[in-house]
């Protein structure tokens, strides 16, 4: 039995390396359950299909509360929120912006994002990797405009309109993950050594100390 589990885990790993996206499902649905009585494979265990209900595929999303330092709130609707998304390789997020609100530079390690503005005006952009000279791609988006942020690349959205803004983002993973750049570098647990950060950013200790003392709000 152990050998079989090893094989299953190995195949799950191999396929995730080969495709680098969520693997294709091999059944109609695999509603996630927290029951654990086997090895952890790539994703979550499936609920017995006979016990699956419409509610497993449903979620109501309210506007996010933007009263915070960033003036933005991301409301993810991924496998944690809708267990029916397990194995389906897709999720979404609603992003609310107060005037001047920012969804700060971040990356999704497992998903490409396609975003539509449904209210307001956003200045959005992403930065290409080193091999493309860290080229910055930006655009001002109005209601109805759509923009794509390729998988893994650092991107942001800033509300440059007069009122609130709302965007809906589709993401190509059931669990896109998010790494907020400032939080990850200056608010990690434990903190990254100042020797690393002073050299990386080519600034002195006082600036790094100052940055480390900030409260890095997570708007997700
Ligand atoms: C929004 O968040 C702020 C700050 O945490 C809080 O004071 C306020 O009550 C919240 N508003 C709503 C409508 O939940
Ligand atoms: C990046 O910069 C190098 C050196 O200037 C240049 O040769 C190359 O064409 C640039 N690549 C892109 C994608 O802009």
C-alpha cells in the first residue's frame, strides 16, 4: 500500500512539474473535504459525490471593507471559499478600492490573472522578468476594460478615479496564492537579516530598520 501511495504522490508531483498549472480533473467534480485519511496528494480530498450539494459550488460575496492603510480589499473566492472549485483550475477575486486605494505590488505563484473593471478607473501594471529587462507594462482601465497579468509576474492596481472602484479578477488556479512583495521582504517571520536587505537594496541599515518597523497590512 505504501508503494502505491508513493507512486500516486510521485505522479501528482511529476504532472505538476510537467504542466506547472492545476492538473486537469479526472471526474465531474471533487468537492474538497477536510477529512484526512490517506496521504496528501496535490490538492484536497474529494467529498463523496452522493453527498455533494449545490451549496458546495456557491458563495455570496459582499463588497470588501476598504477602510485600511492601503484603501483596498481583495475578497478571494478560491477553493477555501468554494470547496467545489477543487481540481477545477479556476477561481476569482473581487477587489474594492477607496479613492486613491492601492492593491500593492504582488504576485500569484500559481495563476495568470484576467481582470475587468466594473466601476471606476484603475492604473494597472506588471513587470516582466529579468530576461525581459524588467519591462513595465501599464494601462489606465475604465469601466468595462480588461487586462491580463501573466502568471508569476509582479503586478499592482491603483485607483486613479474620483470615486470608489471595483474590479473582478479571474485566476487560473483553484488556489492562486499571493505574495505581497513589501510584506514578504520587510515583514517576514522571522525577519530577513539586515545584511541581506541592505546589500540587496543598496541602502544603509537605518532605511531597512525603518521599513521593517512598518505595519505591513495584508489586504487579502
Ligand atoms: C471597516 O473597517 C474599519 C476598520 O477596521 C471598521 O472600523 C469599520 O467598522 C468597518 N466597516 C464595516 C462596514 O464593517
Ligand atoms: C534587453 O536588453 C538587452 C541589452 O540592452 C537587449 O539586447 C535586449 O534586446 C533587451 N530585451 C528586451 C526583451 O527588451
